[in-house]
């Protein structure tokens, strides 16, 4: 199926894009979506199938808008891969399979231990460029932000710690989670800046090249609270398994500040925002089995650290 699928895409690309390309190899990574690297007259490209297991029709429309933002960013500054369009559309369909093509970027992934301070400065600057993009001709003013507060309180009702019997650590953490939820004020989201957010600002979606940084995979992009990306970037690249490296945080924020001013209070709030959004994902008993995937375990441990240090972030990071 995979061979016939990529063959049909290559034929369609020549027909609709007038781009001749030859298949090189399948690329691993991503969730549900398949990716292939191909060589073309425009250089190496990525052909990406958007799985119907992951996206319904309304979600495909949302992804198309996010990819239009990526294309707009590329026109202004080359910190994202170039996206190719055919008939003014990014997402194409062949034999009921949806796909897109974009520039292949050659770079390296980094983590907390391999990223350096200058790269964090560049990363912060790149994120601010993304947040500064004008979205008015793509998104309407009536966009509804995800109900994170409602999700949090629905989640709270579902994790009654008195019913936890199988995992002692989960029991202890869920007790702390319940206490924090009760502490969060009703105006937590008041005055939080909204705009385009990448919404998946993790190490798998960021490549470092010799001279800059490239941001990939805008599939989850949407209008939301932009501090979500800031907090996720900080946790991904400055948390070492024990604590947050405040010097790396400062360089990341310095880069961001070159484009968009951000206050100390907003930095601390970005981490609490990440907790509010992601605690509902990762603090679940099924993720406390020790044989879970390493990536999931890392997310869990980051949220546990924020749970344990909710009230002391200002003292730990000390901006």
C-alpha cells in the first residue's frame, strides 16, 4: 500500500504542480501521518500524507489554515520550510488520500543537554516571529479559544484520588494536582495575549542548522494563547530532569524580546499555562507504568516537576 501510495502522489505532483520528482525513502516520525523524502527540480522535498485516522473534514480545514500561516511566515523569513501550492491550495487529494509537499530541511534536533545558549536565543527569536505574523486574512475575529479551564475542571472530576489503588506515585501526584486546581483563580486567562500559536513546540518539530533554526510541522497550529508556545519551549529545552536552567531560560527570552516584549510575570505564567493545558493529558494513571514510551515519560516528568514547584517558580528561575 505504501509503495503504491507514494507512486500515486508522485504522479499527481507532476500533473498538478508540474514538478518532476523521484522517490528516495520513507521518513520516520510523526503520529499517524506518513512522510517520504523525494528529489525534485526544486531540490529535496517532503511528501506528507495527512491521515484520515487523525483528521476529519473540519480538522483538515483547520490544518490548511495553519499551513497558510506557515507559507506566509516563509514569505517573510525563512525559518520554516517552503510549502508548495497547486490551484491555490496546500492540501491535495489523490484517490481519497490527502497530502501536501514542502521543502526538505537538513538539520539536527536538540534537547536540553545538547542545545547551547546561542541556539536558544535564535529559537526564542524564531518563535516571536511566528507569533508576530498577521493572521487577519486567514482567521476571523470570531475564533473561539479552546476551553482549557473547562477541560481542567472536567479532568479534576475524573481523577478522584480516593479511587486510585494501583499506583502510589500517581495517587500522590493526583492529590497535589487537585489542590492546585482549587488554587487557580477564575481570572487566570484574563488578559492573556491570543494569536497564532504553533501548539506543538517540541524538540521533534525544531531543527537547528549551521546558522539558524527551522520550525516544522504546523499541523496543530491555531489561534490560542501564545504563552503556551513559550512555556512549552522552556520546558522542552531548559528542564534537565531535575530543575530548570534559568540561564538558558534567559537566553530564550532575550531572543523572544528582540521581536515581542515579554515580562517576567508572563514567563512564569507561561509555565503555569503549560501545566493547566497539559496536566489533563499526561497525569493519568496509564502513563505511570514504567514501560511507557520515553517521549511520554518525559512529558509526564515535566508536568510532575511543575506540579511539585507550582508555587516556587519565581524563586527557582529568578529572572
